[in-house]
C-alpha cells in the first residue's frame, strides 16, 4: 500500500477531497479532553507556535510578526523590510496593498510559518500613539480600503492574516490595563468599522484580541465583542488569538472560553490544563463551549495546509520582485508637503554641491525590535544618504558642510527609540527632539536653502522651523529601498503622489484626545469623550486649521477638476448614484492624483461630522491628458449608528457631496436629497 494510502487510513482528515468541516469533525472526534485543552495555548518555550499532538499527526502551526515584513525575533532570519503601514496607506493605492500582502505571505511561507500577525488596523485616535507607524489611518474608510486587499493578498497564498488589535488599542500608555470607556455609536461607527468591513469583505482567518479593556471588560474575555459582534453579527468564522501575554492576569478560563477565545499565546496561563480541567469539572463551561473554540482553530489549521500531503507553497523572500514592491510603495507613499518656488525637484544642471546632514541621513532602521514587534532586520538597507549620493554620481559633489553647498538636505524625523515611534511607549509630544531642532535651526542659518526630509511614522509639529525652510518631504519609514525612493523624488525621477492618511496638527492640544488627563492617557480608564470626532472630523467641526490636513499632498505637476455631474439629485434606498467628474493634468510632468469623495449631512438630528470620506480614486496622467473618473454610492454611505436602537439609521433629508484632493482642498460640492422609499 502506498505511503499516502497508509497515512490516509491512519489519518483520514488528511484527505484534501473531504470538506473542511468534515475534516475538522474527524479530528475533533479523536481528540481527548486533555488534548483539546492542550491546543488552546502556545507551545512552551516556542513563543510562536501551537502545540503538536503527535499521535494524531497534528503539527505545530507557526505564527510570525509583522506588518512590515517577517520579524527577525520570530524567524531568526533577515527578511525584506517593506515600508511601514503609514507609508502604504499614504499611497492610497489598494492595488499596491494587495501586492504588499502577497509578498508578505510569500516571505511567511519561506520561513516555514502559517499565520502573519498583521495588519494592525486600529484607528489613529491620538497622533502620539507609539504604534501610529504600524496603523493605516485616522479614518476607517481609508483603513479598510488598504486592509481588505492586503488581507486578500496574504491569504491568496494560504497564509492566515491576523487583523489586530481588536479592539480600541489606540494608545500604548497602560495598554495592558486601561479600560476604554466609549459609547456604542463611536465604537461602531469609528473604531469597529474597519474591523467589520475587513471581516465581511476579506474573511481574515484570525483576529487578535487586544490587551486593553472595553467598558471594563478585557477584550480577550469580552463575550459581547468577540461572540456577539465579531462572530454572530459579522459572521467571523476564523479563530481568535490573544495578544502576547494579554491573559496573564485572567483568573477564570470559562470566561474566555465562553467569549470565544481559541488560542492563548505565547504560552498557557489562564488556559493552563489544570485550570481548564477544574473549571470543566465544576461545569463552568461544557463540551459544546470547548468544541466551539477548538473547531475554529482546527479549521484554520486545515486552511493553512497543516494537513496537506503536498507541501504548501514554498514561498520566497528577499527576491528582486519584493525589492521592487518595497521601492514602489516607498515612492508612492512619499508626500511632498511644502515646495516653495518649486525648489523641488532638484535641477541637476544648476546644482554643483549638495550638503546632506541630519540624524536620519545615514540611519538604518532595520534592526531587531526597533520600534517593537513590527521590527524587521533587513538583508540591507539603502539609507537616504546612500540613495542621494548614488543619484548625485560624479556630477554633483556631496558634502556635510551646509555652508559650502548650493542646497542642503536635512534628513531628520524619529528613530524608533522609546517615545519615538515605539511599541509600549507613546510619544511625549509631537515635536522633533530638541537637539534635532537645534541642529536644524543652525543648519538653516548656514544655508537658507535647507530642505527637510522626515523619516518617521507619526505626525510632527513644525512651529519652530516650518516657515524657515522652502520644502518639506514626508518619507515615513520607507523600508530597505527607501534611500533610492527618496532620491528619485528629490530629483524628479518620481513625481510624488502620496497623501496624508492622518492629520498633521499645528500643536498637540489641537487634537481631540488631548483635552484632559481623562481623555488621554487616562489612568485605569480613558474616556473617549470626543465620540466620533477624531482626526479631520474633529478639525472640521471645531474649525481648527491643521498644519497639513488629512488627504493632503503636493505634486510636481498640477491637476484641474471639472464637469462634475450626479446621475440623480434625489436618491432613494433602492438605487445607486453615479458621480462623474473630469480630471486633467495641466502641468508639465506626468503625475498621479488622488481624488477624494466626502459626504456631509445637512440637517441630521444627531451630531455628524461635516464630511466623511466615502470614496477615492488614484489616476495617473501625462501632461495635457484628461480622464473622466466615476464614483458610485448608495444610501449606505449616508447612515450612522444609533446606539439606542442598536442599528444603522439613514435619515431622509439633504446631503452634500464634496470632491477634492484633500479634506480641505474641495473643488466641487453638490447638494442632493435622500428619501427612503418606505416613508
Ligand atoms: C506584541 C504586539 C502584537 C504582536 C505580538 C507578538 O505585544 O502587541 O502586535 O503581534 O505581541 O509579538
């Protein structure tokens, strides 16, 4: 008898022709009670895998960080370091997001793992959050538009994507103990929205429960959050894993079991076998409760190929293709924030000497635990200095003396040290470090043509120096190819098209979370008193002018919008509305523009933001080229969550559409009427 036949006889659940559900049942029926308990927590001393059950040929399922590439601390290998999540969302390019996901999955496979602990899709409530660089945006629509294709890309290689941190892990201060006190409407409309959309449209196989509490109950034992909303309401059918050590202080396993928690990582604590056995014997939970969480785990084990004969896709890492994706994301995520007198792009004919200075000019960020669990140790990293030097070649002299240069490039930002874009620590403020500001001001004294390039992952306030520099570029943490991308943009070989996925405030106190200790960082509780008014929603409502608004980014060319039309000015609940408008490149360089569509309710009976993002499209145009772009909306984009009725409501009345190339640069507004057909 062939080896395969023998194996199938012994382990019929290896038969890939059977349905997943049947294979799960075949395994479940062979597991003893103790073996089911064993599967509910990570393998001791491994940190990254489930436990094997050898006599049933159940192998370990391996997990790995993170959102920017495969971490060294979990794979012990140097892997492609892609640009950070903020850089990806700054591209406003869902196609690139999918490519990012596929590349990440190939690298997961290449290190022999099955689950990627990413993407992080928490909303940027406060810009000082230490993990802002790991998340996409202050806006749930942009967040889900990037996360959905990324998750689909990851899972296209049968690697499980693990969306995190569910939910409301919006600060690092007291992250393990703080209870977020929040109303139902802002919970649903803002903080759960991206999770809901990703679950419904991308079907992630894993969700990671966060450290914090929500209204007094820890996420990882919060039945309402896990069972009622995530599973029963949204139809999530993967498994829930804890954040690492999130359950260390939990006392009762039954609470987590009944909440739907399948896997405690990295090692058993509340799911220690003796605790589970004792609670089971006392009938604190029953076999049905237990099987409910074990089945979900087994299902994903089958989906990732743990029970396949043929080895699942081998994967690949550090390939030219992955380098190319990393570079393209960096190029498209870089944002031109200021460009006085078109000093950029740099003109090779006119420049003889360039000074390159600043703390991040030659800094390499791809080091173990740099910034926390999202760190990736890269096989190489092109610094900004190396990229620019290479571009200068033999025609332009590079110096470190600003006084002796035609142009000075000051490369600053943050560096993933404590309080500077690092997990576990929020930033103390939004300024650059004092010593860096001092150096920058001194540099400006030596050369008025000092251009600032920021390498960072969260908003920076610039009041000390903003008016003194002619140009500013936001390059984020651009990954291992970042230096080349920065140089391409500086010299105009790439026309910048990035747009801010997060508001850059003039000062921290302008941000909605920073009204008092109560609203940030709180103590045992933090109160989200601002409700849904986060990010540009808040700045619009309070009429505060940000330093740079959500959705903002300049180009080396100019675009003109015209001929906006609606297919109807009276929308009902069973029809679609088409919005068309023309965009033309009226400048001299090819370039890309992101046209954003926002909606506002004119006469709502509940407080609503002035405008909310409901669509965007990125177009690339040659000089003189004109294209028609089209958006299609329906009544769903008009609704809001009624916390009392516990449902989404769409009010009849007047609404306004806004189209433009940032949340503040609106080129077209149009009012229309909505009336549901059953009123
Ligand atoms: C960390 C992070 C989480 C990460 C996990 C494993 O504490 O919160 O994002 O995936 O532990 O490193």
